[in-house]
C-alpha cells in the first residue's frame, strides 16, 4: 500500500501540539495592523480547533501527525 500524502496547504496552516491538539492562526492578522484596535489584535492569537474539526484535519490532511491512543493502563511503580 502506498504512503499517504500530507496536504501541503495544511502544513502551512496547522500545527500539532505535543498533546495532539491542533493550533491554527486567526484570520485578518497578516497586514494593515495600524487600522485594527489593540483588543482585536490581542484576542487574535493562536487558537485550538474544536474536537470535530481537529479530527477531520488530522485524519484527512495530516495523517502522520496523529497520536497513538494508549489502550493499556500504565503499571504502578509499587506493583510487581
């Protein structure tokens, strides 16, 4: 079976955090900053996608950035 391809547009728009969440940059922050109020610029930082959109992005556009689900519980240090 051939390798799956990562969408090049998604590589530029999304970042995946270490916990597996997807970060996206807000719109309207590329240019003409002097015409926008400070509050708008302050609120328009990096945002996390909701779970449904995150699932779509990771499944369809960034297949190799998905985290593996840990199904086995970790053993306690005192258990032997």
